[in-house]
C-alpha cells in the first residue's frame, strides 16, 4: 500500500494529466454528439450580454456597409413595388391561394457573434423565445442568400447553425430546370464564399453561371437565390454530380438576418416524422 | 505564494483572455493560422505551483475560452495537454530544488530555454486543439498544416509579448 502511494505521488503529474484530460475529452464528445450545451454556449446570459456590449463598438465600424446593403435592399423593394403597381389587375388570371398567403413571417435579428474560421461555425443573434423564435426555423440574410437553421434558443438569444457547419444541409434546386440537390459546405472546405451542391442526377445539363435557389422545403421560402455555379467538373463516381458554387451571401460581414417563421412548419413536420437529415 | 503573485496572475489571466476572446478570435490568415496568445498565462505561472493546482487553473482557463468559442471541451483538453508538457519539460530540463527564479519567463530564463519551452508547450496545445476540433483523421495534412502555421503565429505573439514586458535582465 505504501509503495503504491509512493508510486502515485511520484508520477502525480501523469495521473492528474490522465484524469483532467479525460474530463476534457468527455466534455468534447458530449458536446459533439448532442447539440451545443446551453450552459456554456453563447446562449448563456452572461456570455451573451458580454458579446452584446462589445458589439455596440463593432456596429459603428461597420455602419457604412450596413447602410449600403440597406439602401440596396430598399431600392430592390421599391422596384418590386413599382412592378406590382403597374400590373393591370384585370389581366391577372392566376389567383393566389389565400390560405397560403401569409405562410412566412420574417423576424429581423442582429448578429452579435459570428465566426467563419472554424470547422463548425455558430452564429448568435439577439432574438429568442420572447420574440417567437423556435428551434429549426430557417434563417435568411438581409440581401441575397440563405444563412442556416436555428439551433438553440434561450429567453433573449438564439444560436444559429449556419451553412458553414458540417451538419447543415439545405434543400435547393437549379433555377433553370428544377433539379433537386442538397446544399452543404463540404468536408474539406474552409472557404466561406464557397459551398457544394450534392445529389443532382447526372442527366441534368448544368453550366457554369447557373443560379441555385432554395426549393421551398425545410422552412425556406422557395426561390431565395443562394449562389452561382462555378465548377461542374467535380467527379463523384456515382450517378449524382457535385457542383461547386459561389455563395451570394458573405458570411464574414453578416450583420442582420431574418428568421423565417413558417406557419405550416409544425403541420409539415408531423406528416414526415421519419425524415431527419434533409431539413 | 504571496498575495502579490496571485494578484499579478489574476490580472494577467484577465488581460490575456480578454485579448484572446475579443480581439484574436476574429483574426486568422486565410483560416490557416490563428494565434492563441492566452497560453502565455499558463506558460509563465510560477515554478513552485503544485501540479494539481496547475491542472485546475488550466482546466478553468480552457473552460472559459470554450464558453466564448462555443467549443466546449476542446480548449480545455488542449490546456491540460499544455500543462502536462510544461511539467514534463521543467522536470527534465531543470533541477527542481535549485530553481531560484520565481517564474519561467523569457527575462528570467533566457531566450534559448524559453523559446524551446514555448515551442514544445504550444505545439502540444495546438495539436490537441486542432485535432479535437476536426475530430477526424481524414483531413490529416490540412489539420497538421493548420497546427504548424498556428504554432508559428502563436509563438511569434508569445515571444513578442515576452520581449515587451519581461526583458528585465538585459534592460
């Protein structure tokens, strides 16, 4: 017994290392399997508030770009409005489904924590349960493009799993011929301007410069422009092709996002309980 | 341990973590090289600190970093690995009884000893950090490249800070 004690105390550095390192690894694994822990993540009120304070300074530095993007969006909306005003209402033959009329509601939110350098990036926004945000809601950006899905919500904050995360997959189609595909960031991709569209059948003719839009399933309204095809020559070896696209959305300068509230999300979800991967 | 040493270390902890979390977190060269200046805090903890206390401090430091990085456990494990290498290196390279310097800083130990010490500790920390973050061996070369480039960047910032604040003997 005494010898054992001497042995243990002599090599205490090593044994403490084993104990503490195991604790660290267990934390990591738990964290990877389950969703991010609410306690230590940036949904935590203390950490969240610290980031919020700091963000006040950052917001001033980025005012120019935010102004520009707001002005651009304003212009786009005005153009749309003009288009609507000039339509001769007697000519419209297609009547819009009034039940579906307000299917999507947008909740504007400010991003106060963002990262693009990690393997699995996470965003934090300043809206939470109080503002009607729930898990798995889709998130789109102010100008063009998709952002991701709501991962965790607390009373005042929410974290978003953006496209720049290995677990995110978004259902998209080719604008030109409606070929369905799945948008992912890609395994060894660390460029936040690039992403990949997988599982498009080989018989579709895709050209460089084709536009990719959202398919309308999984919480995103149909027709949001996601990006432009930049490379079609990636061989996969099976009957599906993989396209490299450049995203319209610049994740590194993300300031404001819209959380999309889908009125029928619950209903659709209850119909297809077994579909899990394709959100 | 007198109270001055404790206060200095608490102050150092707060400043280094503040810089790491609010400044360096947004900094990277092409997503390849990221500096982790906060390891300097564990590097220059006093010589006579008990092993278990060193591990606990490293654990808490890593946990704090993880909270802000949203990577629970990754920095914690990396800091523990760093603490282990620190203990090993000090016990191999120095005679524990004859240490008369308070802490292993650049000014106290000289450039050659300190840079070797820093390289080994930072390398252990970064290897654990980046491999736990990737959590797979398929992108081995990429992760290794990221690790080595980040070691260079971190080492550069650590030596820079040490040269600015701790060069007492030559001054």
